[in-house]
C-alpha cells in the first residue's frame, strides 16, 4: 500500500478567493473536490484523486458566477 498525503482543506471567503485558488490548482495540476454542506457524500462515484478540498461554506450569498469565471458561463 502506498501512503498518500492528506488533501489540503480550504475555505475561501469570497468568489475572488475561490477563483484564485482554482486557477492556482489548475496551474499546478492539483485535483480539487468541492464540498458543500457535507451531506450525501456516499452518493455517486468517489473521486479518483483529491489534492485540495474546497469547502463552499464561506461562499454563502454568492449570486453570480460570471465574474468568478472570468465572464464565462
């Protein structure tokens, strides 16, 4: 069995921080798993890889995604 490092857990406070984190993970080739309310985690397929756990609890009240996605929806 190969030991693996535990994924880094992050809670961005706003959409700009979340976008910056996702951009950095993309550049580094890090696998990101988004976690909302941590319910129903047993449903669906388990991720093959998880380097960063992105908790969305700090993003409450976010209404638009276009800005965080560089204007693309």
